C-alpha cells in the first residue's frame, strides 16, 4: 500500500475517534462541574489542559468560562482539534482514500460530517450540550460500525484500527488525568462523597459505569476504577485493551509485509509494561506521572508508525 493511502486511513480514523473523545472529555468536565457548589471554574481549565489546547485557548480567552471552553472545543475554527475541525479533517482524508473504502463507510463518514456540521452551525450552550454530545457519539459510532461490517480484514483495516486505538488510548489517559490534574488538590478530598461521585462521572464519560458495576458490584473506589480503565482487557476503552489491539494490528502488518520496524519494538515494550503493571504499582509511581508517561509513549509510537510506514511521501 502507498504510504499516502495508509496515512489517509490512519488519520481518518484518528480524527473520527478524536471528535468522539473530545465530546466525552467535555461531558466529563461538564458533569464534574455540576458536582461543585462553589462556582469554581478549575474543571474547565483542566479540560482545556487535558485536551492539550492551552496555548491555542489562551490566545483567544483570558478566563475559563464554561461557554468559552465548550464552544472552543466543539466548533472553534482556530482550534485545530475542535470537533468541527476533526470531522472536516476526517472527511478530507476519507475523500483522499475513497477507493480504499466500502460505499457504506464513505456514506457513514459523509453523513456524520453533514449532521455534526449542521449541529455546530450555532453556538452551543450548556442547555443543549447533552443532546449535542450524544449526537457526536452516535454519528462516529456509525462510522466504526460500517468499517466493522463491510471492510476486508487486510492492511486497509489494520491502518484504520491503528488510528482508532492510538487515539483512544491517548484519550483514556487524558480523561483519567482530568480527575487527578485538578480535582484532588488536597488529600482531604480523597475518599469523600464528592470524590466518589466524580469517579463515577469518569466511568459514565467512557460508557463504562454499567460494565464496572457488573464486574465489581456496588463498590466504587479510585483504585478499582483506575484498574478497570487502565489494565482490564475486557474493557474496550481501557489502555491495556487499546495497546493489545495496536500490537495485534502491527503484528498483522509485520506478517503481511514481511518486515518489523521500530514502531513494533516500542509497541511490544508498552504492551509488556502494561502486562507487568498492577494498579498498586501505578498508584505507588503516581497516577498523574503514569498517565503523563503513557501519553508521551503514545505520541512517540504514533510518530514512529508514520515514519516507518512512510505516510508522507
């Protein structure tokens, strides 16, 4: 496969996943804000920081008001990672690789683009935020469903899934980091009622509350939730699950192309580290430090994949 085509597939599905993940990140911040009674806006600043948009946001705004953050992350053209820009970029990449896609995938991407563009044509308020975020999640899931239901399991599929799982692993780390970046400035909050409520919000933001309770009963603890979202391979948004799928798809490409690259070695090291980790070792290291290192590893792996498979030619 040409590197340009592989890159188009990789980035198309990274952008699709990014749009959904931004919606999930916003939902986490919004729901956490609802648990506060003091009117502080730290949670909105943490959402911007976790999205990696500090510099771009600070160029336009002096404070972290909810309306400014919501519209910046959803529809601001000056924010390259906004949902609107991400969906535009996904469709542009889909057009680039149109001949590699089934008609169902192309139609799903095009309909996703039209629906979200229409929904974001006007400023978003907290009143209609919930319904809008649900629309984004639904439309992006339809694209993934079309991919799974209609595409051959070949290198086209492998590069598409690599983009999805790299973006998802990065996002799970970032959503967890929202919790420890700002929400626990003092040890006095740990174990309190508000702390437990906010952990449950993190679960809901990744559609994992029911599955967590099914496995763990009614007990909700920071360690249990971190274990579930980082190390539990049954959970499709856990970091361990995502990296296991990254490893599988890279190994499939290695077998198909007959060559292994630096990206394969790094993916193997990340998977081995997650296999050896326990939630206690992660908390001993420091959850924020662990998540920061994971985000950096994910970015390095993405760069190696682009270089090794010559996405830019």
